[in-house]
């Protein structure tokens, strides 16, 4: 019987049967793949437990490459953390680190490994605990103690782990704050990152993070700015220093400083000059953020109209788009923007043309001179542009 001649009542039933068969096939395929992965993992475990040194190390490296798919090897890798061979212990800890939360059953073994006689093994064990995440909370005291380790790699690993554990590790904030003065830049950076992950619970660290904004390491400076932003309004005292960081020679520091200021929150009178200044930044990423911030302020950003008009000519399309959006949101205060917005209707980017049309529509009767150009734009090749133009024409005509 032809399918199109089947009774209507039978078609949903056949469709349901088909979907059920597909689901069963998918489940069988997944089960087969898991069984195969487990078989391969067990073969590697046997090599780890019974091969010569070279073969055992190679087996651990293969398990590491498999990551969470080799979770069946966690018990064997946990046992390997007590092996007499330094290299094997380091490799086993690193392999557990690649398994993420699947290594949770190795928590005690990894915590014990924080006292290993080899600095790299201690570092790898700390990193692995961090990859386990919040479930590694019982290891917080041992990790906090490791922040005093003689090895910078171990100190950095402990800081990283405490940050990944998150709020449950906030008791380590004072020790991490002290580590912001460490001689090793990687340790300072990881300590700052960990404090940032604690959010507002790390408010007491804000003064030390402010000092880190002047660090000789760009990675430390950018991480300090990000951490201050994550602390939020409680880091209000960092605003002057973050404004200064907006002049940093590294764009990523300037970007993080801008984002931090946005998260901390500025009063309109304070915010507008900051974001207007960012529109002149050499980095398009910083200019984009500033333009978007001004767009989000609406009429409170009226003092930024001249700068936003200038940004309609920016070489970056996202800056032009946000500038147009901002002028539309300022609305009644942006009448002078009509001619440049009309010019922007010819932009090569469809989304920018649409943003310009939308902005003109928000200006209402003040944009009546734009009607001829908007009517013409309703023939645009891009649907989004035609729709925006039509809506703008309706809004202007209704005023």
C-alpha cells in the first residue's frame, strides 16, 4: 500500500515506531562504544600494573589522552600515586587531572599526593583536585597548606585548585591574598584568578588586587582586573585604579578593566566619560564594549551623542552597530544624529543598516527627513534590513 494512502490514524503510530527504532539503535551503538572503550581501558590498566617501566609510562600517557573516557582506570591510577617511580606518580596525577569530575573517587589519594616528595607530583595532584571541582572541598585544608610550598608549580597548582573548587574554598582567601605578593608571576596570577572565582566573598582582597594592577606581568594585571570585576560592587574602591588601567599598554588589560568597571557599576556622570574614552581605544574589543555600554544607558548617555556619532564611522562593524543602537536609545536627545544615521543606511553590513534604520525609527518625528532613504531601503536584499526599514517608516509616520 502506498504511504500516502495509509489511514491518517496509522501515520502517527508508524512515526512513533520509527522513532523508537532509531532510539534503540542509538542506545545500542552508545553501549557498544562504551564497552569497547572499557575494554581498551582495561588493556591499558593491565599494562600499567604489569609492564616494564617504559610500557607502564606509555600506558599512563594513553590513559591521560583518553581523559574521562578512561574513568574505569581511576582505581589503578590512584594506586600508581604511591609508586616508587617519580615519573610514574607525576604521570598518574596528570592523567587523573584529565578525567575531571570522573576522578572524584581518587579524592583521598590525590589529597595524600599533595605531600609527595616530588614538586611536580604535588603540583599535578593539586591540579587534578581542581578539575574534580566543588566535590574536592574536603581537600581545601591540604591545598591551603600547599600554598606555602617551596615549589612555585605546587603553589600555583594549589591556587588553581582552590579557585576551581569555588565558594566552598573561600576560607583560603586570606592565604591566597598573601600569595598575590609571591615572587613568581604565575603564582600571583593564579592566586588572583582564584580570588576572582570566590566573587564577593573575596572583597577583603580588593586592596591587594588593586596593587596587582601595577604588576610588571600583563597576565597578572589582567587577572587582577578580572578578579575585581567578579567581586562586584564590593570592589568600588578599585574604580580609580581601574580607570587608570584603561590606559594600559596591553589591550587585554584595558578590556578586563572596562568589564570590571561595568560589573562594579558606575553612576551615569562617572560612566559616560569612561565609555566615551574607550571609543577611542586602539582595540576594537574595547571600543565595542564602550559603545555597547553607552547603548545600554539610554537617555542617561546623552552627553555621549557627539562621540557616538563619530563612532558611526568606526572601521569595526560591531562598533558602528552599537553606536547606532545607542543613538536610538538616547532618542530625543540625539536629533543631530539623523544625517549620519541616514548615511549609515548605505553601510556594507546588513545588520548595521538594520540598526541604523531602527535607530531612526526610535527618533520618531525628528527623523522625518530620513523617510525617502528608509522607503528606498525597503527594497534591500536583506530581509532583516527591509523589516527594520518598514518598522522605522511606520514609527516616524505615526508622529
